[in-house]
C-alpha cells in the first residue's frame, strides 16, 4: 500500500468533514474517483492477508464512506430496471474484456467492487461496494456478497448464501472466505467471520460472532473474542447442529439451541462430493 500513501492521507484528511462541506469541495470528489478506480481494479482492498493473518485497511473503508458522504441521490437506469442511489456508486461498468460472466436475470454489481476474470454470477445476485471476488468463483442465485467482503479463488457461494457486509466501525474485520471454499445453500456468514481455505460449509449453517463452533474431530471450541474474529479452520466440514440448554426449564421441555458443528476435515471423498461443475463456468 506504500505507493498509495498520498491518496490514503488525503482520504483520512477528508474523514472529519460532513456531507454538506464535502459536496462543495472539488478536490474531495477527485480524490474519491481516483480511489474508486483502484477499488474497481482490485488494487486496494478493505482487508489483505499478511502471512496467515488478515489485516483491515481502515483507510480503504474510510474512502468508501467518503463516497457515501459525497454522493447525491440520482436516478439510474440499468436495462429494464430503475434505481435511485448515491451518484458516487452507480452500477459497475463491465465489458467483455473483464471476462466476468453475469447471466441475465436481475443481478447487480455496485461500483467500487472487484470481480476477477472468470467469476460467474447466476441471477439474481448482488455484490456490494468494497467487495473483492477472486478468480473462478461462482456466485449462485439469490446470493449476496456484502460490503467489503473478501472472497477467494474458486469459491462456490450456493443459492441463497448471505455473506455479511461490514463498513462500520471502520476497524471491524469484514467477512473473509478463502480459496476453494464450498458454501452450501441458504448459509449465512456474518460479523467478520474468517473461513479458511478448502472448508465446506453445509447447507443452512449460520456463522456469526455470538455462536461458538464445536469441533468434534479435534475436541475443541472456536468462538469470537474481543481480540479476534470467529475463524473456521482450513479444510473443516461444518454442518448445522444443536446442543442442550442448561437449566431446569430447558431440561423439562427438552430444549436445545442451534450450533454449528465441525464433523470432520476435508478428504478425497469430500472433494468428490463437492466438486464444482466446471461445465457451468
């Protein structure tokens, strides 16, 4: 990020100005447009991997929020659809040269997001500002890639998957899904959860900061703390489960509460069962 230090300083300098003041400042708009171009090209990201850790680039989030404050409501048209949104964030402009496949049927990609070559979007789906989606990933029908989410290579987001967005607070970790993860239908991944590479998230699993994950293979528990997000280990196979609730009333009524369970780690049999359909790409 060193080459963008001047841009970073300018964005941070504008962060204390209100919307009315910013809209009168031509320099602020120019800085934002330069910044958004880098977002669209995938050259700056809301979070980046450093070794085995992920680091939040707070100045990038500040830049996205700068665009929100600079923008004025504008009527926009995309094919047969009409939108009303901030003029700083129209629909993303894609061409054949981008080599991104967006199947017709109501999908939308917001400006300020990055889709790498060979990404596929099935209708309807939505990618929000600040998101980064890497090569070979499939975003299936009714799936959401939320603001600032970072999605790796050859990920499959199945139908109805919701990848949460995180813009504020600016220091909060966005949702991270690393390479070759398979996310089953109707899953929800929220609150800065990190899903490590080659994991399999079974149908209907919800991952968030308030629900611990029980690892039956390694006899351990993973949970979010004040200093770290929830992290799903590499290659984990996670399914929806339940655990008993303590207390006499719960025992009397046989009550239990939802919890995700890691039942094993990915093997050749799992790979065969979750193989992506290359013919669809």
